[in-house]
C-alpha cells in the first residue's frame, strides 16, 4: 500500500474507473508523485492515459479508490484544488470567435485573478509563448501551432503548481516542440510538477524523472526511463561494413541460424540485428557469432556497436503492442480538427 | 459575495455580448421575426372589433405588448444554443475546469441574454408606436412592462440553457424548443384576448406564464393599471428563481467528457 510522504503532492490508492457499457479504463492504480517531478505517461491508444489525467484534474470520478492532491481529498476540495491544477486537454478548447487577448482575460477572471496579477500574467505569457503578433486576432484565423500555443498559455494563466498535459505538442512544428520541452523543464525548475502524456518518447526519456507505462488500464511500470529501457528494451546490434553487401542470402541464412531470435536487416553497408530473447550476458557470445560469420563470408567490418532501444521498444517487449498511433489515424484526427 | 464572484459574472456577461454582436445576422433575424408578426397580425386583424375593450383601443394597441413578450419568448429560446456550441468545441469543459462558481457563470450568461432581449423588446415597442399604436409610455407602465419581461426572460433563458445542457445537440434542442414555444404562444393572450377563446383554451391561457407577462404589460400600457404583486409579479419571480436554480445546478453537476 502506498503511503503519503510529506513531499508527495499526488496520491492515488486503488483507483478503478469503468466507462459505460463496461469499458474498463483503469484497474487498481496505486501511485504517488512528489513535488517538482516531471512524470511521463506512456501507453498505446485506449490504455487509460487520458482517463488517469482527467481523474487527477477532477474532471472524472473513480468508482473506487481515493485521490489526494496536495494532501487533500480531490472530490471534497475540488474548487480549492482547481486553483492549483491545470489540465490542458488534447483538444484545443478555444472559442474561435474570440481573440487571444479576450480569452486570456476571460480565464483570468474565471480563476479569480486580481486585475494587476492578471495584467502581469498576460504580459509574461504573451512574451513566453511569443503570441504578440496574433494576440489581437480572432482564434479562427490562427494556424494550428498558434492556436496550440494560446491553448497552453491559457492553461498557465493561474500559475498552476500541478500541470497536467495531454499530448500538448501534437500540433507544434519541430521548433515549437523544442521550445515546449525547454519550457516544461524551466517550469519544473520553478518548483512545479508536470505530468505529461506524449508520443515523443525521446523527449519523455530525456525530460522525465519517471515514466508510467499503462497497458489496458493497468500500471505495468513506474520507474525512471533509463531503468525501464535497461530492464526491458530489446538491444540492437549495428554493424557497418567496409563495402556494400552483395551476398545478402549467404550472410542472412547463417546469421539467422546462429541467432534464431534475431530480426535481421541487411541494407547497403549496414547489418542490423534486433534480438527478441536476450540477456545482457549473451552479448559477447552473439557478437562473436556475428563476427565469425562475417569473416567466413568475407565481409569486412568497419564499426560495431550495441544500442539499447528506447521506450517504444521496451513497451513493445512488455505488452506486445506499439505505443505510436497509426499514422493514418493521426492524420484523420488532424483533418477533423481542421474541418471543425 | 466577494468581488471575484461578480468579476466572473461580468466576464461571462461581456463574452456573451461580444459573441452576440459578432453574429449580426442572428441578431437581426431575432428582431425581424417579431416585427413581421406585428406587421402581419396587426394589419390583418386591425379591422376586427375586440370585445370588452374600451372604445378607441385598436388591435395594434392590443397586439404590441403581446409581440414584445413574444420577442422575449422566442429570443430566450435561443439562449442555450451558445452553450451547445461551447460543449461541441470543448470550451465548456475548460470553463467547468476552473474554480469559478457555476451559478455565477450562469448568472452572467442569463443577464447578458436578458439585457439583449429587453433591448429587442424596446425596439419592437418603438416600432409599434411608430406604426400608430396608442400606448401609455409613462415611467411606471414602462417599468412594470420591463420588470415582467425581465422575469420572464430570466425564466425562459434559464429553461433554454437547462434544455441545452440536457439535450447536448442543436437538433435535439430545436425540437424541444418548438414543442414549447408554439403551444406557449397560441395558448396565451399574446395575440387574442381570453374572452374570444373557447373556455378550455381560456383556462389554459389563464395559467400560461406568457399570459401573465402580456397581461401585466397590457394593463399598464393600455389602462395605466398597476399589477397586483401577489397574483402577477410573484408567480413570475418564483418561476424565474426556480428555473434559474435548476439551470445553475445542472451546469454545476454537468459531467466533463
């Protein structure tokens, strides 16, 4: 059983959430999050990530279990806690007929910010998110990236201590994404806590102190990203050859026989072996076999290195499912938003 | 009640007005519709005598307070549409995620819509006067008329918002609104005096809130009579309060997606 420590700002105990028609979203979730952490939530579509975030925001109620945020029971202190929490949803909840300036002012009032504070926050956010150029225009004239930046700025108007982000970078360009992740790090350094759902696993790996892996509503891992990768990811052996591989069949067959669990790819001057059943102790043995076969086939090797694959690979190994949504589904979603 | 509560209502009030002004077509149409009723009905029935009315009172004089009330009824029924739009683009979720008091949010919305309806009813009244209606436009008759329209507006804007929160789609809401508006209008004294109705209809008209508003306005503006608080304004106060509370509490308990 999880006990609340003094620094703990989120404490979930035995949380179960089922949607109508018996769809189980979360099963028996126990979780504790300390202040000043960046937590990544990772999982396949429908694994319960967004449900977990909505429960923490107080937007949904669990059937069973208790949720404490900032040491208070969430359901009993919802209005007070909402002043400290911000849930920034996947959908950009903006009024297309209002300007960015009007929207920031509107939410300042709904959060009860005094006039001076509101003015100060407005200036800070416009500067931080580089909104100056379009802040006086109506939202229906914004590009996807501009709307997303405004969406994030509104979520930060009341300086939340706990920031809950559901795929916040989906509409941002690479530059916008880089800016966003830098911002998240600086926001955490101010003493705030960030919980983020994202499919950008490299960024999750580098920014988050902990990663929660969800599969079909179950919390299957709650560890540092490095630990998850080292424990579960499939290692890949990369070999660079001196010349283009001409005798592909002659090389592939013995390699497959020597390491039956490997997924082997030969391309140009590269050999790549992704190994499914593997222990760290087996690495020298595998490498020796590969080098020997290459020598027998007169393939000269220039470079040889092991790569521990990332979170995607670890998740796949643990669940048999891929985290990334199919690219078609992503595009459809974008199209729907645009039409709206 | 402290300052931020009023700031919440004011912010919602301001946004509702802003959006109303940014939709000039909808605003114009909601004004044109009652004007057409007044022109068509006014000139169509102008030639018929009305029983039991003092000599000199024409149908147009009788009709103008009815059309003013009708303007509020039809305009109020559109109040919930904006909530449905907010639900559809997830904006309502964002509002509900804030710690803002939901009754104050509802109060801001209703007060903006009611103030718009009162302005529209005043424009209808001015046009009626321009067309030749003879009405008492002294301060007290006008005040009674505005008070009754205001209470009726609060009740029906709140009802529209409540329906919107329950129906959650414009199609469902439109069906429901038509089911309420038309019977409400034709079982009231807005267009015809109750004495010219069949008995059963006259009985229904007596308890119809629209008749209450129309009768208060008509008594004040045609005969300079003050309303009896207990039997005319009090029921409107009660209806407005109850339906407003229903809408505000429904907003508070609305489940986020």
